């Protein structure tokens, strides 16, 4: 059970945007240089965040990506699921209805209890990430970080 | 973020054992037939459960696998982590210390706040699965299932 490597990238890019003045756009090239990550693959991930409604694309020579909403209104869950999807890690293939031990269809009207319990765990994971906004994250970063982030990403 | 397909297999095999008289052993071939799953790959997963202390191997012609402890004392988390490991899905590669925007080492004595929040979500997932025992699962399966499981798996 692994999240893509790019999960860390997009979480940090979104956190950086949350430290800037509202509506400030940052380009893929700026992000790639800021975190030393490969620009072409990062661009694809940032576009996934636009598709998910977390970022919006700003056109033009000073364009790039900006937050689509206020940092208080964007959760870590939205960012993570933008790059990894929202599918649960456990897949039920109804093996309770297969083989010599197969249950009868009338015994399987309710969801398999194991699938229910695995889904409850995934819900707990999702609730945990849905309870944390980008504003919460920025409130916990080192105190000098936002000023430097603004100087480096919004000053050029 | 995906759990292996075999997660469903081992959860069902362990749930079947929890329906039998204590210490009853079931062979890989019996499980494979019971759920219509490929025996060679299943054998590998059942050995992982032995290694994790969830099952114990019973030697001999009537041998196979039995629960290593009472169903009340085996959690879904142990079973899932026996086949998938206990590594968290999110990996922090400290990109906050890389590139042009790198934070100074003295600003990074505490764990990155994003890594902390992702770890909290994984803890919530683990706690949810650790709170469910095989006995809890058996209490929720269709009422006629245990008698048939016993007839099919312990009667041969």
C-alpha cells in the first residue's frame, strides 16, 4: 500500500501557495527549482490538482498555478486524492460467493463483513486527512519559512 | 494506494479458521478449493501469516494451518500487515530540505508537518483495524455460515 512519490511534491507545492498573498501564481519551473523536482512529471501532477479543483491555472507570461480556494477551504484529503484517486486500498472480489464454500446469494444481500470493516478503516483515514486544511499546515511550519517562501516564489 | 489481492484471501481464510473448533488445522489445498483461489500463491501468503504469529503450521497428513491464538486475540490489522507489511503509504523524502527553497537544518529538527499529518491518518487506519478481532467478524457473518464452514473444512 503506497502513495505515489508525487504526493509529497503536491502537498509541498500547495503548502507553498498557501503561504503567498491570495491569487499569487507560481509556475511549474519555479516549483521544480524551489524543491529540486523534475518539471515535466510535476506539471502533470499540478494539472491533476487543477482538474480536482484544488488549483486553478493562470495563463500568460507570469502565469502558473494558484490556489482555487482559500487555504482554510482546501484539505489534505483533496490534494492526496487529486493525484492518487479516491479508490479504497482494499478490493472485495466476493470470494465468499466462490468455490466449494460459496454462500448462497440470499446470504449475501448485505456487504461482506470483512469489506465493511476494511471500508471503515479507509473512512477513518479519509476523515483524518479531511480534518486538516492547508491553513492548519501553514500554522505549524517553522516561523521564518513563510517570509522566505514569499521572497523566493512571489518576488521573481 | 492498493492492498494486494491476497489480502481478501487471507482475511477469509482466517475468518474460516475462527469458525472451527479450536486448534483445527486446514490445508492450503482445502482453502484453495473452498474459495477457488490458486494454491501455490495462497501457500506463500499463509506462510506469511505464520511468520507474523497469526497462524501456526500443523505438520503431518492431517496438517495445515490453524489459528495461533483465540479469535478474540487476533485483529484484522495483524492479518493485513502480515501480507502487506506495516510501512505507511506516505513516504517523506524531506523535499523541504531540497532545492532553492530548502529550509535550514536547524528549522527541520521536528518532523515535517505534512509527514506528521499523513502519519496521523495512517494511525487512524491502523487503529480502526486493530479494534476488530476475528471474533467480531464471526459474530457478523450470516447465521448459517459457521455450521457449513465446519462441515466443509473440519469434516474431511
